């Protein structure tokens, strides 16, 4: 079975809402594309950007600092009419939970544990980054995106 790769350049219908180069908005998954379409057309979204924020984090794998580029930064009007800023990461639901412990430590299991550790370090750094700026951080999965 062949799988379609969902990567490409998003063409904004409302380029004035995009903060950054609106001619080079890259999506790396179908879920990112779905969210981009929602952000572009939603009337309560005042502005948005993709991978424009850089957050340093320390990797638990090599104990060095790396750079994390969260998927989206969104400025929007909430239900109360107040303006809020949200930093969003798009991930499959399966990657938002630590892997289940296994008796046999297969290569796949070790990779999943390492990936989880790096993701957790990134997300903790993002939480702190947002807290300092009075923003919020959220991870969106297929459940929130409706896909």
C-alpha cells in the first residue's frame, strides 16, 4: 500500500494574518495542513506563524542544548473577547504519552523512549517559555483537529 506524503507549501487565502514570509509557509504533515487552513480562515485568529519561535532546551540524550521550533504561534480573540497568545505543537496522540514499559528492550522501544524524552524536554521548555510571556502552550492531536 502506498502512502501519500503530506508535505508542501501552504498558500494562505488571508496572507495579512500570517507573521513571516507568507510565500514560504511549509507544512510537514496533513494535520499541520488542516490546522493551517483553520487558522487562515478563522475570524477570531488575529495572526499566526509557523516555526518562527525558537526555544532552547537541554536534551536528555546528550545533555546539550538544542533548538526547538514549535509548530505554530497564534494570536487570537478568546470567547470573552480578550486577546491571547498560544504556542501550538501538532503531534500524533500516540507520541504524547510515554511508551509502555517492556520487558524486552527492542531497538524500537529504545527509540520510542528516547523520542519521548526529547519531546518531554522540548515541551517543558515551551511551558516555561510561555509562562514567562503569559502565553499558553498546547499540544494538538488528531482528536482536537478532528482528523
